[in-house]
C-alpha cells in the first residue's frame, strides 16, 4: 500500500540520506496524510515523487540551491508538472539538492548542502540535478523530477546509474520551473527503469496555455510500444562523439551497448554532426545571456533575500544580489550581460544564435537517415569532489556530449550501460545517450528499453 511505501521510504531516508545528502527538505508526514486517500487506480496512485528544488510545489520551499531563496520563499502555487503529477495520483513529498539555479555539473555549486555519489562517496553525483539522481540511485526515491538545460538530467543520471530523460523542447510545460535559460530548459524524469520514465513522462507531458513555448502536439501513449524492440531501426554513431577526449573505459562500455542494439536487430550507421565542436561555446553564450535576464527578477524586493540597511534603492539591489548569489551564478550573470551588451551583442549573441541553427540542422539532416543517434553522455565517469573547483572552463567542457540536444530542442535519454572500475573495489556507472528527433520520445523510449 501507499502507506507502506512511505514507511519504507522514510526509514531509507533516515538511514542513508545523512550520508548521501540528496534531499534539502521533505515532509513525509504530509505525504502520509496524502497517501491515506490516494486513489490507487490512477497511473501513479500513491507513488511518492521527489522534486528538484527549482520546481514549485504549493506550500513547499523552492530554494534553487541558493542562499537567495533559502528563507522567505514558500511556493504559492503548483508548477504544471506538479499539478499533473498530483492529478495522476503521485505525492510530491521532498525537495532535492541541485547546483545553484541549475548552474553546474556536480551539485557542488549548491549553497545549501553537499550531495555525494551513492556509488562512491568521494565523488560527485553529477549535476545540476544531482540530488534527483542520487536519491533514485540510493533507493531514497522511486522517481524524481529534474531539469535539463545543457545536460542536467542526463549527466547525473549517467554518473549515478539511473535513467534520465530530457524531453523535446515544448513537450513538458515549464510553468512553475524557475527559469535558467528559457529556450533550453526542460523538466524530465529520473527513474530506475525506462518503463518508469515512460510512466512519469506520460503524466507530465502535454500542452499548457500557461507556457507559451509548450507545444499543442498530441501526446502519444509512451507505454504501448515500449517492448516493440529495435529490429529494422537505423541508429547513427556520430564520429564527433567517439573521438578524442573520451575515457577509453567509458568508450568501451558505450560501444558494447551499441553492439547490443545491433545484435537486437538495429542497423548501426556512421554519421557526422559537423558543428559539434562549436556546441560548448555556443551554449556558454546563449545560456548565460538568458540567465542574466531571467535572474534580474531577484532584486531584493520580490523574492527571498533582502539586504538589511541599504543606503538607497540601487544599493538594495546590489547588496541583495551580492549577498544572495554564489560565485558561479555571478560568473554567469557577468558573462551574460557582457555578451548582450551593446557593441558585443553582434559578435557574440547573434553569432551564437546562427551557430545554434547550424547545430539544429546537423540533427535534422542526421534524422533524415537514422531513427536515433547513440553516444556517450559524458567523457568520463563521476570525478572526485572538488577537482575542478577553480577551473570552470574544464568543467564546462565536460558538457560536450549533452548540450547540443538542448540547443537543437530534440529529446535525449541516458540509460545505464555498465560500470567501470574505480578506486579499491568500487565501480562507477556509465550511461549510453540516445538522441531522438523533436517529439520522438515514443521511439526513443522504445530504443532505450532495448538498451536496458
Ligand atoms: N552543466 C551545464 C551548466 O552548467 C548544464 C546545466 C543544466 O542543464 N541545468 O550550465
């Protein structure tokens, strides 16, 4: 029963979360009350779901991993994904740690706590949805929601050995997700299995008049064809994603996964995505530009932190932001305002938009020849804590395989494909990334199911 599930979850969280640090907060008592009248006939009836701390749930905190929103903000409304989960019978009960405002790849940029990789506590869980991935991996949640702007669902899923899906842009409403880069952000599920991923996507997908970028497209049944296999499908292997820079042990696991799909009847086809090398640079112009604009709402007046004893209004803005934001967030705002400023806009921002179009066309051309594309999720398994703390550039480069999907707006999933040895007898998970055309989630999930 739902009450039993919650009791098990409560004891698992009490036993393991002090060590893993996936949750920033939770309310299991309220969840138990909700569980008592759960309608078990609904698709997610009575299932507790953990939520990344940048998605609004009425009455719960929504800190975005930031000092800025740590105190003084309680969600006054449900995000659309939250109301949809509730309508499907699920119980959103806990808030998961994340890099501040989703900026990062390790969850080390959270101002509010540390999350460790359950497979090796000396390592990062990935990020920015590190809490969402670690919770599922450590059996501290059945399913969670994350957000993915440049890999933040798929990369932590890969590092923690769980399934992470970034839906196509427009498939899932962003209403109630605290915006990082609005043209790239999507909410998606992190789960233990591909079937669970399909179930959660089914619940949260669909048009929403409150998000003007949500698409009025039919939502197919993601579960019915899940076991149809890959016989006859063409799967592309982009040579740019298997070249230099990838850890040989990771490459071996990913290649073995592609061979498994071939053995199941798929045809592997070598393809090229020629603008791949520009993806990181393009993303780190567009994402900070949008972030600098989105984060202007944190002015010391409307939400969360307000500096005390300011000299005047300008000083209130300045000091509230200085005190409330961490270093990475400030770095992104400075980068973003720079690339948008007069005199630099054409050289950086407009140029990046043009390259973004070329990246999208690479995928459109590839999907004329293949049904989906296979690649690694990350060049290496989860790194040690603290390793890139004064080297943001190296950290940005690790997003190389995930960010093109956001720039192109297509769907992509990370599925566990084995482990590689680490220190002592520890094993670290590796993920296979499968990329599908825009709104191609049904087939994407079906291929993922065969790769599982
Ligand atoms: N690591 C990337 C960044 O720092 C992506 C983050 C995300 O997807 N939210 O911007």
